[in-house]
C-alpha cells in the first residue's frame, strides 16, 4: 500500500523542480548559509539510506521493512519487503533484520535511464549461516515493481551469535553503505568487523573492508595490484572497524569514509587503494592479553568509562605502531566515540562558504561521560585533502536526532534520514 506525504511536505517536494530553477542567491565566501528544513517522509521505521534520480525520485530503505521509492508527485511505492512484511509489491522471505543488520544501503546504477537498475545491501538467510549480500534489482517502467534479482555479492559476514560486548547482539558492526564512484564507475561497498577480531586484517574474508566491484560483482582489476598477495580481489581497503559512510570529493573523486570508534576516536579516512585502516582488535598482541570472546575492541574496562586517551593507547583505532603504513585519519572526533554514521559533500553556490565541504552525521552515543553528540558536522578539508582546517556544527533546523544517512539531492539540498522515523530536506537560504 502506498504511503503519501502530508499536504505541507507534498507541496515542498512537488515544487522541488521550481526551486531548482530559481536564481541562486550569492553568498559571501566567509558566511555559512542560514538553513530551513521540510519533512519529506514521516512515520517510517528506521530509515537507513536514500538515493536520487535527477527528477527527484527518491529510493529509500527501512532497515526492517525494505526498499521503497518516493515519486516526484509525492506518492510512495513499496517495492521489495523483508520477510514478514506487508503491503510490498514483492516480499523476499530470505531477507531479515537483526541489530544493525537488515536492508541497509541503496545505490542507483549510473546507467539507470537505460537499464532501470538499482542495488541494495541486505542481510539474508539464503545461506547457512546468514550473510550480508549486495542485490541487483531491475525496476519496471512506472517504478512500481522490482524483478530479476541477482545477488552480485553473497558472502559478506554477518554476526550470527551474541557475544560479551557492548551492543553485542547478532547483526552488530554490519557496515552497509554502498555508493558508485563518479570517477571510476565502480560500486564501493562498506562492511564491518562483526565483533570478530580475525576479520580486519584477514584477506580471505569480506568483513572489515571496503570493496570495489563492477555491476556484476566482479573485482576492479586494479584492486589486486594494490592489496597484499592472497587477498580477495574484490577488496579495495582493509583493517576497518565499522564503516557506515562513504562519499566522493566533487572535484577529485577521492573516496572518504566514516568509521565508528571503540568508545573513542570516530574517524574520517581518505581511502588509498590497498590501504590498511589499522584496526586490529585481536587479543595477545600489541601488548594486550586475553579479551572477552577474543575481541579487544572495547578494552580495557569495556563496560566502564575511562580516559579516552588511556583507552586509545591500549586499543588504538588506527594502530600505526603495529602497522606503520596504515592510513592515518583525515579527522577524528577529539578522542570521542559518538556513533559517526554517514557522509555527503555539499555542492553549489547556494551553500556559500560550505560549498565543497564534507557533511558528516552522528547517531549519538553517551558513554562514560562523553556527550551524546547527535548532530551534523561540516568539515572544511585542506587543499591536499588529507587534513581538516575547520569543523562547524550545523545548526540542524529540525533539532537533534539519530542521523543515520546524509545524501545530496539533485537540486543541491541535503537530505538526512533520522532513525526516529523521518527523512528531512535541509535547504540553504
């Protein structure tokens, strides 16, 4: 059954083409824009990601419901539902949600106008044990149904059993963002470590990695030239903890990822082919002893607050002592872990001083005296792209929320999905 927007939201969305055609106001290069917002969709269930066509059509996922599309006139078609969902054109009994896993990222084929194809990242019980998969789907002409499902990646690890860790249930550290590079045309897929200490530095598993693949799931040929011998050729970078955001610089196409920290040090990293992000939570190495369920990722004192620097010394996010060539972060969250989630570049003169800057979102995690930190930050990258010159907290006009996704729409506005159940459009004035 189709959802519909409120009258207020419908007017805003239906008028987006008109907004895009209005003259752009000139802003001072030193002044950020003032912002307004509209509610695009509400009453959603854990919205996770969005992807846009040029006419404003928006595909979006709800973690435990599935894939839907909002048309330019405001109508919503529910396309591919998870098991035990109702009112979807198609339901896939193997798709399920648990913890952080479910229907996560969505990406549109660069040649959508010719092939009507999109991609989603979802947990699936088609295999035993369950895995995360990247699904390729074809849409019909009126975007009311999907068909020709092809699972182009089938074996991304999924955490099956609970373990003795914070947020330790099944489905933890699941990754899930997928994006096409505007430069090389490959699909980049982010994955997590599942609270499994063996995944980050292992080359024969797809967990704790960023993959770079073509539209059939085949590896980019350049991957194997950059990664260590014996690595799965789909791996682009490795040694990650839990990457849930990826964005490409509008001028250089440099990929940047956002990576959750372990009670300290959320990071933004500029990826280098074959790069090691330096996360290695294995016990009995780097001066550590045994750890709960063989995973040191929250140690020491994983359930208690302590000085972030002391914790980082024991269990660093990027271990450059063990891995001297590891990719060092472009930015970190002042030693704090606040649930960094997604990323998107702001583009267009309407953004004033923020044109070309990187927006990053936070879910917010208050632990051991750390501020919750539900917010959107704006990073001013240095010219070389390897450091940050300034950080500004966006005065989010809708207030604080668990911001799960950031996507720039075709008119240049910033869209964000809040886990509380809404998708908002943020417009510079």
